[in-house]
């Protein structure tokens, strides 16, 4: 005990000295803070009373000014108020103004170090504020504040400081006593052991403890659980992740144990076409390819796709694989070969004449044939077999893409029960009433629910899917967590808005905006200052190209001044030309373009330039950078990445995006001009607004949109799915261990 007091008494003495030295410092700081607050308060009062005071002076009611000041001093802290028109005038003041303050002596109170005076009531703070007017340019307002409340608070502060240091002294003393006692006992015990010779040979404290081998497995499981929970916490903190290809690789190698990643999509990212004696490599115009190709470069996985190019078979190895991109291989394509009958039934038939119009509700009647369904089932089985063959482990990460493979998740699940299957539906999902017309609705839903995670672009589409499952299947639907349990297997239904790579490939931006504007206008025989609009789409009836042309026609009707001064370039990549509806749509677009150009034909450029041909990404970006506006008028779309590509292309922060309200992008880019593509007058007004929008407003809108695309890029889209998959796998492992322990 005496040893402990030797520690405690000096410590208490030191703390007392600190408290004695801190108290004056606290007083000075407190006074400084309150004086500053009073100065701010004086300025606020002066600004507030200036107008009513000037009105009273203008009316010559000096007697009422005293009453006015007396009412002001009813405030608890405001002691007195005075007014001096000049230094020679008599002060107009409240009754409580100290006698030492007069108009002739106001100069002494201007100095910041001389603001305080003493009175019987206590210290007073004097503030002088100018009260300038035309009648009295040198007038000043005197505000005197009572500072006795500061003295009261200072006493309270001293008391609080005393109590704090008293409590601190007690806590530190207690800790010091405990540590001193333990240290003394430990030192004495060590000396005794050393004298007995025990410390030279073994560690008695540890060897004397009984071994408990039964606790080692529990300890290992607890440590593993802690590590997994920490990993999940780190992974879920999306705001701390800079979403890049390297970030995706890190997720794959840490969160997903580095297992192989397989993408399944109908469309391949690189198509080999024979052109006479040479083979050309073509990149298709597809939003899906635009989104997924950077992911595969990051993950170095395998892309399973339909080999549709005329030279595709010539370039693959014996396993039907080829490394891509050609210039710097980063992943592999595994090509699946389809017969002409399979392609006609699976792709052109059920997928694009049935499911595509069914989901887009684009006023084209879906066509369902039993033969198409048979081919659809057979092709899905063929792709499932390819996935199983390409899997290097029993638990791969399989990313199934789009409506071509609604049956594939369940087929893969049957062959690889431990696989993590993420199916993403790139097009809208209709309401239950619309989906009900599909003859194989139950089979399609059951196939999709073979997924571990099922993703859509918007929450609206998630809601529609859950409603559809609830209507047609005997499944357990949890609407709070958006999980569906079907056949004893859970599926998480989630919203993952797709995006594009950020930053864009430097090759796409290497030509500056001024060069792009000049070259594109030269190529299309347009004057240097000619206004230019751009539309980039597949030649699909859901993209609203006909409605877009109607809007341009209406613009020229309502604003004839734009005739000969504005041209809209429509790039329309041919697609699905084997389907009657697409052939008719192309004919309609061509005819409508010719009619509008003929109607507004004058000396000068045509209002519409139609380019029904494929354009590579560098050419598309050159048009984006050259244009004054981009018009996206989809009638119904999952996301529409053209809108985001246009925003990414505009590093000059210029240009205007006109965006259909029926795209998923409209929910993310509200700074665009949002329109109803069916309303030609509204779209024409938006075109006119875009063509006349000031550069400052263009810059403000474009900065906000570019910020969103940069933050929510395609790597974040994929990363969120992979993080959710990682969390699901961890929960599955823990559940499996618990089940084993219980059995």
C-alpha cells in the first residue's frame, strides 16, 4: 500500500498543478469567445434596426427614438443603445446609457483593445457600428452589452474543470495502483521462480496450464468467422472503392478466392469476318458488349458465345477457343456453333419475335411457335454443356446475360450445384398481365430462378418480376429483402444499373473536339458553324427512330429558321434483318427520311443524314464529340448506354443530351432534357432548347452527368454483383458448416 501511495501522491500533485495552470487559460479563452460573439451580435442588431431607425429620423420623431431604444434594452444582454448623427451632436440614447459614452468621445471605443468598461453592474462591452444615410453620412450606432453573464459562466466553467480533473485524478490513481500491484507481484513471482531454477528450463505459467485440445476447432472456426465478417464489411463499403479493372481483379482474387469467371452471352465481343482473301475483326454495336467487354479484360475469364462470323471457325483452336483482344489478348472466347434451324428458332424466333416485343411493349405483337420453343430449349442446353466444359472448378462464377438464356441458370445449377450464377436481364421486365400471354411462362420463370442472383436495371423491373413470380409460381416471395425461394433454392432479385467503362479509352478521345467538329462537317458536306445532332442506335423499332424523325420534322415546322442551319445524323446499325418487322422498320425509316428531306429541300444541307451501316467505336465517339446534341428516343429500354457514352465523350463539357423518359438512364441522368418520345411537340421544343442552350448551362448539366457516370461506372456495376456473390458464398459456407455440426 505504501508503494502505491508513492505513485499516487506525486501524480495527484501534478494534476493539481495542471488544473491550477489551466483555469486562467480557460478564463481567457472563454472571454475571447464571448467578446467575438458580442461583436457579431452587435453587427446583426445594427443591420436589423437601420431601416426603422432611419424612418424615425426622417420623420423627425427624436422623442420616439428613445422609447424605441428603451424597448430594445429589454433584451437580457443588451444594456444600452445610443445614436450619434455627428461628433458634435447630442446622443440619442436609452435611459441606461453610461454617462462616459458621448458623441464626442466615440473615438476611444473604436480601438478593439478598449471595448470594455466597468460599471456597478459589472463589465460592459461597447460596440460602435456605422449607421450611414444621406442625411447623416457620419452617423454611428452605439450598442452596450452586459457581460455579467460571462462572469457567471466563467465560475461554472471553473467548477466543471475542477470536477473533471478530480475525476481524472481518481481514475488515473486507481489504474496506477492496479498496475503497480500487478507489476510488483509479477516481479516477485519471477524472482522466486528464478531462485528455484524454473525460469532457466521452462515457462511454468504456460506449461502448468492443462491442454484443451477440444477447444482448438472452435477457436479456429471463430477466427475464420471473424475474418470473413471483416472481409464482408470491407467489401460492402462501396464508397471507399475506386472502381477500376484492378479493383475488380482484387475482388476476384480476395473475395471470390480467385475462381474462374465465365460470361455467357449470345453475342460475341469480336467477330471474324472473311473479306476476300483477308479476315477482318469486327466489334458489334451492342450495349451488352460495350458493358461486359471491359469486365472480361479485367477478370481474364472465358466468354461463351455463338460463333456467328463467316471466319469464326477458321481462327479457333481445336477446343473452339480464341484469345482476344487481337492486339493484346486478355481473355478467351469459347464459340458455340448453331445450325441454321437452331439460329432461326432460338434467336430470330422465340428470342426476338417472342420475348423481345413481349418485354418491350413496343406495339409489335409477339409471335410464339412451339418449334421455336424446342430450339430455344436445345440451344440453352448446348450452352449449359459448354459452360460445364469450360469450368475449371466445381464452383465457378457464371454471368448469364439476357433474355436468350432464361432457361440456362437452372440447367447450369443441375450440373454444377456449387456454382454462383448471376443472371442479368438487360431488357425491361413487363408487368404480370403482359407476361401472362407467353405460353411457357412457368418454364421461363423456373429457369431464371436457378440463379443465385438475378439482376435488372431498375427497381421498377425488379418489382414487376417479383409480382410475376408471385402470380404464376408456387414460390415464397420476401418483398422486404427481395428474395425468392423456389424449389428450396433461394434467388436474390437485385437492381444493378449498368454503365460504361470510365475513364473512356484514351484512343477514343485522342482527337480533340475542334478537330472532330471540323472533320465530321467536312465528311458530311456541312458548313463549319452548322448545328449538328446525332443519334446512334441499332435499326430496331424499340429505339424510337421513327418518332425521332417526326420530332425533327416538327421542329422545322415550328421553327423554319433551322431549315438549312441544322442537320441530324442518324447512325443506324443493321440488325436482325431476317425478321419481317425489322425489314419493314428499315423501309419505313428510309422512306420517312427521304420524305422529310424532300419537304424541306432548299439550297444547303439536308435536315437528316441517314447512315444505315456499322460504325466502330472511334467513329461513333468522333460524331459524339462533334455534335451539338444527342437524341435518345427509345420507346422502352432497359438502360440505353448510348446516353452514357455521349456524356463520357464530352470532356469539353459541352453538348446537350435529349433523353426518353422510358429509358433506365433517365432515372440516373435527370440533368438531360427528359422527353416523352411519343409527344412530337415536346420533343421539338427540347430540340430547339438544346440548339439555343447557353454554354454555361450546358457545362453545368454535363458536369453533373459526367460525375455520375464516372462514379457509377461499369466496373462498379460488375463489382456490386461480385460483392453480393461473395457475401452469398460466405453465408453458404457458414450454413453448410453449421448443418454438418448439427448432423
